[in-house]
């Protein structure tokens, strides 16, 4: 027995089991705390990422809609918050609780700012007295919408008064478009609208003498000859438009919409509404002329023709959308101010007008002009075919007043949406 106790006392000084247990306990505690802190840090990083992303989405959405003059600052704040909440709560649980959300709308500088704060409750960090971590985020978006230049080629032929409710329907629809694009409350971006009424010819008003080399005596103008017939080349030597009695043009005078002349690009809704109210019908359908003049009114090549306030911007301007809207209720059947005896859809005049219209549409699209077409109560498949060829997916068919109004309103809204998304 004595020998056993002596032996245990001799080795007792080297027994390290107790110290190892202490070290193991300390290391375990440190590891658990490190793991806990890593979880808390992960919650912070996750929440911060979601916070910044949601704030960015909210200011971008609000900035895009800021130029909608119907939205107040309160509306924009609510819109920003709805986008923030949707993105904050998307794809998983958020660990943070939003404690502050402020929106600053700066209309003069086209900016929207969001200041947000979220509190993330801690788990293991509470042991060290840290109950939660406050995470701030600030996002600002500047959004300058694009300018819009749009021309309307409006059919004023005799069929638009058969019945005469058709021309009344057109006036209502055209005014709807003006109301949408040029509201009474001024928008931050520049929007200008032009009108190109047509029948057998186009009434160029005070510009007729300039574009025909002083040959027009009744303000009525027709297509030109030569290689520039289907282009937007400016009128000049060899490129002047023709007048009544010129080679290949009917000698009939006043072959244009009576009292309904073109209106160059303007941002005056009053000017446009007055011109629309004065629209009068009569004559046959030289649709290619309406198409050509819709282009001329948008073309920078014609800057020298129009007043300075109506001068179109250059093609390719990254800040401007150019669009032409071509409206008709029938087949293009007139060329040189006249159609055949029956004004059929397959006469030489009709085929020439239709093909020239197609060429003009291609030319516009090649220059970046958006082409919309509206067929109103069409009864001839050839008429629809030409309009579809001109516009493709931007063709609208209307059968009555309501669908005509909807077509013009949809086009106006599409242009407003494009000005925000391009």
C-alpha cells in the first residue's frame, strides 16, 4: 500500500488533465462566441445588402414617375415606400426592422433621394451588451425624361364625312392625344406636336410658296419628282414640291383640305386644339402626301423651312423620341391630285401612292422615327396592308369612336412610357 501511494505522488506533478480541460473550455467558449458573432455579422451584411438594393429600387421608381405632374410629393413618397417594401421583403426574410424612411423630392434638379434606417437585433452579441445594430442607407436617383416630337398625318378626305360623325370622332381622339402629351401642368421634358392634314393634296399654308419655289397660288402642294421623292431632302433646286398644273399634277385648284393647313411642331395645346376643331373634309386620298408631310415636319433637313421654335432636333439625338402617326379611313388611291374614274384601290394612281407611302415609311424608320398607323373603319384589305407595312406591330385598327380614342390614347401613353425607359 505504501508503495502505491509513493508511486502516485511521484507521478502526480505531471498529471495535466485538469489544465487541458480548462484550456478546452476556454477555446470552446471562444469558438462559440466567434460563431455567434459571425452569425450576427452575417445578419448585418445580409440586411445592409437588402437595404441598399431596396433603397436603390425605390428612388429609381419614384424618379421615373416624378415627371408625371399628376403625382404629388406624397404620392411619390408612397410609391417609393411601396417599391422599397416589395424589394426589402423579396426572396427571403429580412433580419432588420425599418425604423426611419424619408423621401426628398427635388423636382428642379430631377432627383429623388431616400434616407432609410434599419435596426438589426443581435443574438450572441448581446452577451457583450450590444442589443442591436443600426444600419443607415442613402440612395439618390436623377432621371431626365426624353423629349418627344410627334407628327399626326390626318385623313380629311370625303369619306371621313360618310357619315360625318367620323370626322367628329377623329377630332375627339386627336384632342385626347394632345391632352395626354401636353397637359395643362407643364412637364419637365419638352413635348411638341405637329399636324399634317391631307386629302388629294396638302395645304402647306404660309409655307407653300417656299416649298414650291413660289408656284403654288392656293397653298396646295403635291409630291415632287426625281430621286428625292421618297426622302426628306429639303426643298430646293431640283427638289421643290409641285403645285396645281405642274407636269403630272391636276390643274384643279383648291384640291386640299379647306382651311386645314399644316401645323409645325409646337408645344401649344391651344394652337393644336384650334387647328383640330377647324378640320374639314373633302377630296380623295393621297396617303403618301400625308406620310411625306408627317416626315417633313420631323426632319432636321427641313429646319430652314420652319420657324425656330418648330425646328426639329437632329436624328440620333439621345434625348429625343421622334414619332409619326398616320391615320386614314380608306385606301390610298390618289397621285398628282387625282385618282382614276372610280378611285379604285388598284389603279395606277393607287399603286403609285401606296408604294410611295411604303418607301416613305421605310425612310422614316431608317432615320429612327417611330411609325404608328391607325386604320379607322377600314373596309378595304389593301388599306390595312399598307398601314401594316408602314408600322408593323404599331398598327391600330379602330371600328368606332371609343376604339379610335383608345388607339390615340394608347399611342400617346406608349410615347410617354418610352421617354422614361429608353
